[in-house]
């Protein structure tokens, strides 16, 4: 669940809504909500896009930087 928590926190820090991030990823808002809640896994291409958008490494985004 670390990824879901990191997604939520990064989005809030960026001041973006779930709908805005869904548009950025080219997916539906309901899909993004599932990613952020941990109900569904993100495709790798979305992980890479979000890490770049938030200025994070993939390790930081998925919670492997500990």
C-alpha cells in the first residue's frame, strides 16, 4: 500500500485533482482512483510518467527508497 499512499501524497503536494492526473495519464478518473486506493496496479508506463511528472525516482514513488 506504500505506492497508493505515495501517489496520494505526491498528487496533493502538486495541487492536482485525481481527474487532472487521470487526464495526464490518458486514463479514466475511476481507474486512477483505483490506483490511488491500491485496488488496481498501475501499468509501468503510468508509473514512469508519474515519477517524471512529480520529479521523483521510481524507487521513491513505489516506496523502495528506504
